[in-house]
C-alpha cells in the first residue's frame, strides 16, 4: 500500500541510522529521496545545517530549481544528551533544542511553500520521550515534546490548504544505532544499560531503523491520506502502559 512512485522527498539527518534507513526505504518504494546532512558526499546529496535559516533557504532553493516541487519532507535530524535538570548546562540544553526543535520548525517553515504546490506530507521525528518523561532526559524531553505539538499545529495549518499538506510525528522508542549507544555509554555499564532498555519494552527488544523507516514511508504515502496531526509510536508497546 505504501507506494511513493514519483514522489520527491527531502530527508534531513540522512547520515544517521534512522535517516539513512528512511532515505533507502523511500527509494525502495519508488520515490526520489534527497538526502541531506551536515556534510555532502557519498550517500548525502546536499549539505544542510538544520539550525541555520540560510542553510534551509539554500537547500529548498536547490530542490525547487531541480524539481519545481516537493512531495514529502522528513525532519529526521536530531541529537540526544543525557542529563537531569540540575546537571545539564544551559548551552547544551539550547543546542539540543536548536537541532531537534528549531531544526524541525525551520524545515516545516521553508519546506511548506514547495509542499503546498500540489499537496504533500511532513514526517517529523519525535520520540516516546516526546510523550513521556525521563528524569535524565531534560533537554531531549523538552525538544521532542515540542516537536510533537509543533507537528499538530503544522497539521492544522496544512489541513486548510487545497490540496492539503499533512503532518505527523513518529515517536520511536530505543532504536539500535549510535544514538542509543551514546545514551547507554553514559552509564557505568553500557551493555547492562542497553539490556535494561530492551527490558523496558513489552516486545522485549530494541527497535530497528528499518521499522521506523517503514512507518515513515507509510505516512508519506497516499495510503495515509486521512492521517494528520498524529503522534505515531514505534515503540514495541512502551507507551501502552
């Protein structure tokens, strides 16, 4: 059902585990994935610093010049920093907000004019940490909670467009890759920490980047035409408790 034949989709954070999996899944579904990250080269088509308005304007202008439109946008760039509210310093807090929330805002803002030309879909990468709190994730919780509610605002605005622009937030739990490795690495015993992550999930394991990518492709596709403004958990049942 998730057919992206002929659709042009910009993906941020495409050098990361989830972003790379999403770009690959878009291509497998027949779409054209425009992969972006901080540095171009290899599998990355364009350099894009998601915290920079100028960088976003440049990237969108390149897409418009090459294709004249945009059918989908995946804001997958993100960082995670462990730290409770007393420990984390303000500069680090602001950096997490800048990448995760400001970057998503700028993507929606500057991608929207191209998306509204003939309708389209936005998938923002939130997290289960945007739905539930964690004592040691003050900055990450704040940023991802913001992404989820920003997505609802963008969805309501996009629903007024003719044709509409849909927006949904994906909310993964612990997914295998560098981000989970970094979070676990802050623990005294990283391997035990990763095992505990898996034990927290009712399905008893960490998620896979491809499982998040499959959900993203579905939300980008016309099969999800009546889904907008939703937080979609990809969490092995973690938030069902």
